[in-house]
C-alpha cells in the first residue's frame, strides 16, 4: 500500500492522522480508496467531474503528478503520495 501524507488542513478528515496507507494501482485509485475510508477527502482533491482541483497539488515521490500521467500515474506499494493544498494570501 502507498503511504499518503495528509496536510494539516485536511487532517480533520483522517482523524488527525498525518499519514495513511491506501491501496491502488494508480493515483486515482488511491484517492478513491481514501475518499471511501475518509469521506470528504476526495472532494478536497478532486472536482465534481473527478479531475484534479486547480489549487491542490499531488506529488508522487517528490514529482508533481501533473507532469507525469496525472491521475493515471502508476503507484507502487513503496511509493509516497503527498497532498499539498495551495495557499493564497498576501
């Protein structure tokens, strides 16, 4: 199972866990599993069409999945996914 790093603003959805394990062959499958286990988490990362939200980044082992195969990027059990919500302000 891949390790998924949960950012502080989303930890309330994962019962305050900073990291969770989730199975899946692709990033999309891992995110679906997380949403099934932690309802509401998927809506913070994916829009109503199932596409990545513009202001959330997902990294697979330090690589932005947008520069890989996006949600169809393969995931191995030893991989680490990191969810990073963009911060705005001034």
